[in-house]
C-alpha cells in the first residue's frame, strides 16, 4: 500500500471555522477540536437569539414606556396608554414610544393630549 | 521586494545551516479570513453610525428638526445609557421609615427603586437605580428594635433558614428571634430576594443601606422621602 496523505481538505474546512472563533477565549480560539464545538454553539446561540432579540427589545420598550407613563403622569399605566392609543387608532409602535419617552418627554404630553382631544 | 528578499535568502541559505533561514525563504501572506468568507462587521458598523441625513431623501428633510439630522440616529437604535447617564455621585438617595410597614410590600418598592425600574431610562444591564436608606424611628421603649411589621402569625412562625455547609448544619430562627438579634438582616434578606441575582444584582444590593434606630450617616447625600404607591403598605391595627 502506498502512503496516501489526506491532503488539504480537512485543513481547509477547519481554517474556515477559525475565522469565526477569532475573538474567543483561550484554547477556544486556538485548538481545532474546541473551535469546531464552540463555533457550532455560537451559531446555535446566534440563531436562537435572533428570535429572542425581537422579544427582548419589545420587553425593554414596554418597561420603559410603563415607567414613563407613571413618572410623567400621562396615563396611570402602560396598559391604559396603549388601550387609548388603540381606541383612537394611533399607530405609534412601542419602539418609537420608548424613544420619545427617553429623549423628549414633553412629546409624551403632546401624544396624550392628542389622544384626549380626538373624539 | 518580496522576490528580492527571497532570492538573497535562498543564496545565503545554501551557505548557512538550513533551519535558520527557513522562515525568510518563503514570503508569508497573512489573510485575516479565507477568501470565501469576507467578514462584514466593518460595513454594518459604518451603516449603524451614519447620521440620518444620509438616509433621508432631500424632499423629506423638512420633517426632521435640526439636531436629529446630523447627530446620532435616535430613531433606529434603542437608547443605551452612556457613562455620564449613571454617575454614582449624581444618583438620587431615598430614605424610608420602616416602622409598621408590611415587610414584603416595603421590600418590593425598595427593590423597584434600587433597580431603576421606575424610570424611563431603565436598562437591565446597567445600574440606573437609586440609593435607598432604611431606618426605623422607633417610638417604643425597647431600645434598638427595627419595627418592621408582618401580618398574621408570621412574627412567630416565619422561619429564616441558613446552612453552614456541613451535614446537620441547618439553622433556623423565627422572625421574632432574628428581629431581636440582627434586625437589619430581615429587610436585607427580603430586598435581596427581589433584586436580580448575578453580578449586577450584588452591586445593586450594596445600594441598600439599612439601619436600626432613627439615625443614619447619610445626611450629606440629602435623601428624599421614598415615594410609595402601595396603599396597603402601612400596618393598620
């Protein structure tokens, strides 16, 4: 039997993974077997968390809007604000409301006055 | 340049020991990533940092006020606090009197304020909350007694447990006994259970200051009375 080295196939596959692991810690960015495992886990987390990201941000916006409505006495709570927004068919999404609450709280009053006067 | 170096290196290598000049002989081309997978981070970062003016067509620019066009984009990225937004020396200090207040309801309000959930700048990963000082102005003759209240028979039946780690090392004591021994621990235990567990939670816990008696050493921070919205927090009877 002649000696048949396996060539560069496996090496190419592994160097492809290495680029994703370039900012990992310790052996996880140096050793091939660990790179394969950790990059796989990283991809799984990334995929799962892309769905979670949408949930998490909506949660954050809702918490911020809730706090803002209570601090600025706009409506007594987030639930009442959203209920009134929907009743008057004002399509402001939560992301915008949260940014308004943080950056320009006076505009919250504008929004609530608008809600109260539309009828 | 590279070929000249290689040529001179190969010439000298024939007269010198092989291993020494091996590295010079081959010009090494370094690639950050293999050809097929260009790393795209730089592109998307630039896109994120573009001001709104670059994205808004000229006809619609009137819709935006002066600052929004040239400054950072506040409408497409959720606000995240900068270091200047949570300077410890600029935080609010609250003071609460725990006398005759129901333990759990008080702890809940305290935890909310320490965590910063009552403010529109709330961020779960950043300490945006306030400091809370808990005192008890005792009007009873019992000296140094924290006068936090509990309903029902909890005073004699609520157990505080701890374990020393060794077999048979569980120790328990009732609310009453703990209140006589170390009254601060009751409120600390309650609030710690309501704060997030983790590195940030432990740091938030250090923002709670509990003292038995009516005095506290934080007069210099000018603490404000803690706003309590819970109507059933005061013990009636």
